[in-house]
């Protein structure tokens, strides 16, 4: 006999952030996890693509350093929930997005070296392991403070490829060219929008 799973209760008090398609909530039972639910239950193509790619990475035991990992799905009171690692700073606070730091110069200025170093490490990790992703955005990357002077970047959204046949999953040369374009475009966007050189 199959046990019926009781939906996890999600409320506004647990809301971390809300985007155009999904809302992210603190897991009510596990503080190290978060749950993403769709605002429109029929608008789930992005999540399906992302989950498939995570499963592909897991099967191949790819190093997921720098990525908020996928942990499975579970029903919630707001629909099906997709469970991910919740990135937190050394003091327990939920890590803030790069967008948050770049919009607040008083936060950026004392961390310029730490932010640029974290970006280089993040970029090298993705290139070394040929990780596919959609367009990089400053609000899809969080800066995890591991101390007052050191941190790492984590991608929390937009993993995988939207192509029907994602050749970048199977051919390193294609993945390399794709990543070069994505990072160049992201660096240009940061310069134009935030007047900050993340690649210095």
C-alpha cells in the first residue's frame, strides 16, 4: 500500500523571493533547503529542463561546486514543490544575490577584491566542468559569505540548455564556446547596468 504524502505547508512567512515564473520558500522542516513552486502550475517547462539536467549531472557524478543542488520534489499546499540547496552565509543568513550587492555600493566597495576573486573561481569551475546554463543574470547568482573577507558565487537558477537537442551536454568544444559567449555577455551586462568590472 502506497503512503500518501502530506503536502508541506508554505506561507508568506517562509517566502524568500519571487520571480516571473516561480516563488522560492524556506523549507518548513529543513533550514538548509528551499522549495520552488510555480506561480502558474502549467508554466513548468523551465523547471522540467533544469531538473532533467540536474539528473544528467548526478548520473555522471559531475562536480557541482558553485551550484545550488537539486534534491528532489515534494507536494506542497501551493502545488508541486522542487527542493534545492539553500545557500547561506557563515552567520546563517540566506545569501544575497550579486544584484543586491551591486545595487548597494556601500556593500560592494569593501568587497571588490572578494567579489572579483569569487567570480573568477566561479567562471573557472563552470569552464572546467563544462556546465551548461541559460543566460547569466546578477539576480540568479548569490554571493555566499564564508567569512568577512572571503566568499563564493553560486548559481541558483537557469541551469541547463533550452535547445531541443542540447549538444553542449555531449561535446566539450561546443560547451566551451557556449560558456565563453555567456560569460562575455554577462561581464558586459554588469559593466553597462552596474558600472562595475566583475572580471578585473
